[in-house]
């Protein structure tokens, strides 16, 4: 699907999608709550576009048994003063929420047991030094699952 028109004036930005071959009006969704809905583009004739997810506040220093907070955002950037064990991840905000935990330190972050950390992999879930762990929230299981 291509856009029929993109235009910009001072203070305004306009996206106008072209109609589909099936006669459906084109559609765009832009914002923090936008996302891909399986089959939606085919059913409505529109394209779904997601803007980048904002990160969660400042970059905190995580200590052992500390909590990685995301405040509903999709990216939690953390650093450490040393190797971290027993880490906990704040529960998800909605089913299917994605969360990237970005470790900017030269140390590993190891999660606590699944019942404590909220991460299904428990102590097997590790964020390597200078790397990230990509998770998705399952509301029915009340756990984050590694999808990296």
C-alpha cells in the first residue's frame, strides 16, 4: 500500500492514504497505542504504522534483587555497578505488550525465579553485558516470555 499524498505546512503534517483496490478507504494509525493487528490491513484496506515506543524515563542503576521498571513503555534501559542476580521485571500493562530491556553496562543481569521475577524463564533469563532481552507479556500467564 502506498500513500497518495504526504504534505507538510508549518504546524501541520498530513498523511493521506490512497483507497484500496477493493474500494475501502485507506487508513493510518500513528501513536504510542498503534500497532499491528493481524489481518486488519486486509480487512479494512488500511495500513497500520507504529511510531517508535518511548523509553522509560532516566537510566537507573540496577542492583541485585532490584526491579526493572518500564511504566508501560516498550524500552527499559538500565545500567549496573556489577553483576546483577535476582532481578525482577515490573508486570506488563496489557496482553501482548513488548518490552526490550537494554543493558548498557559491562555486567550481566540474571532474573530471579519465575514466580518472583515475572519472567517465565526465571534464572535462565539473562540480559548479557551491552545487549538486550526482548520480552512479550502474557496476561493469562502473568509472565514475560523471551521472544528474542
